[in-house]
C-alpha cells in the first residue's frame, strides 16, 4: 500500500484528493496537514511513501518547504500540487527536487497515475511539457530575465503583475510589508526595472501567470 500525506491549506482540496486516492486499491492517505511547519513535524516523526505538497502554501511557499524536506530526507518522494501553469512552475519544482508536478484540476485517474508514477521512482509531468523541461534543464536561464528570480521573488512578481498592492501581497502571503517591499526591490534590480508598471507590462506581455 502506498502511504500518502497531503499538505494543503484548503480542507476541501485535501478532502477531495483523499476521497479520490482512498477509492483506489493501492493508495491510502494516512495524514493531512495545512501548513509547512506541520508537514515538517510529521516527516520528522513518521514515514510516508509520497508527499502531496501544495505549491501555494501560507508563510513559506511549497518550493521553500520542498527544500526543507530534501534536507531532512533527500530521498523523500514529493509530488507538487498547483493551480499554476506547468510551464512557469513545474521546471522550478523539478530542479528543487520534486518528483512530479500535478495541476489541482487534474482528473481522478491522472491523480492516481501521478502518485503511482512518482512512487515507482519516475518523474511525473504532462506529456506536452517534457520537451520544454529537457530544453530548460540543458540550457538554464538563457533568455528570460525572470528566471534569475528566486521562487519567492517569482511568486511576488506574478502578484504584482496581476495588480496586487504590497499590502494585499503581505496579507495573502503572510509576510510583513517590509519583507514584501524588500522582495520587490530585489525583483526590480534583477529585472532592471523601475516600477510596478514595468513589472505589470512584462508579466502581461510574456503571459506569466
């Protein structure tokens, strides 16, 4: 039996995935947590075959939590869950150590298949992303300035690009306004931009979501 733990801050998402996986013959969800701290504590005291980790967690985001998981156990299998497009986040997730990347709106059969695939030691991505992933891994950070950003900076870039104010971003990400402002300054410096308007234009033109 494949033992799974789900880390997602939305109870309805955890419940839906649990119902899907528990209906299978070979997978069981034996634990659920709603934030990174709870997940790390669980991993320190229990063993799981697969961790289903939401990329958009409050406080430390999923990619930062993934790094912490790999420090604890480099061999832990982690399947990232996300509402974000694969093109922007899947490659970052794989480079950080994830075994796969799965959209939350995937079909029940795809969710089951993804868990079984990563448990078997293979990577799981949608078929149309494999070629792009190979190109990115072979020629990293070649053309797009936003690829110089850290995972957290990327997340804030997208929020600014969608017109969020620093105060709104602070509330959404559970960060202090000063911290968000610091990240914004780093983004402007790395992207060689002057203000939020330039960030918004860049995000829209390059269709970054």
